C-alpha cells in the first residue's frame, strides 16, 4: 500500500468521525460512523462486544472506511481505504488503544463518561489498509 502524504495523515488524525463500511448478514453494505484513532498506518475503533457490527466484521473481515471533511468545496479533502479488520486480542495493545480513544474524545481515559461507554468488555478492532485513494481540493 502506498503511504499517505504527511498532510493527509495529519488531516486523518485531526478528524473525529470515520465512516466504516462492512457487509451485513444479508449481503448488503452497511456504513456507520465510528470514533477512531490511528497508530502508525493502522486505524482502530471500538464497539460493544455483542453489537451486530462486531459480530458481522468478525464473520467477514473485509472493510472499507472513509475519513473526509471540509467547510466548502475549496477545503474538501479525504481518504478512502480498503482493507481488513481484526479484533485486537493482545491485552497491552487493547489498553493502549482504549486509552488513546479516551484521550481523543474525552480528554482522558480516566473520564467517568468514557469508562461507562468504553468498558473493559469493549471489542477493539484494528483496520489494516490494503489500498488507499485520497483527494485534496484545497491545493
């Protein structure tokens, strides 16, 4: 996979919402917004262990995701990825990502509201890109 330019990587890290695409149990595409963090070239998100999203992604790990934004056409940019999802099973990695999500969205992983939403039972997924396409109309 080609690497993202630094400018597009920084853009992705600043964004708050990723749109995640996967296939449902009936073969239809589903697209849902998720909170995420980046580590290296990989993306991570969490979901409830018993969620349909988590079960479906474990059954079929092929996924796509888009991070885009801009206030107008002249500032619009984004990145579209295709790749695979896998549940994070390493306890140290799970904790590192869990804390990073808490810091990004709540200012701290110790925030009580974060800990009520993202419990130790949260399923965290790693998204590994295989292909990428990006655009930047602000240039």
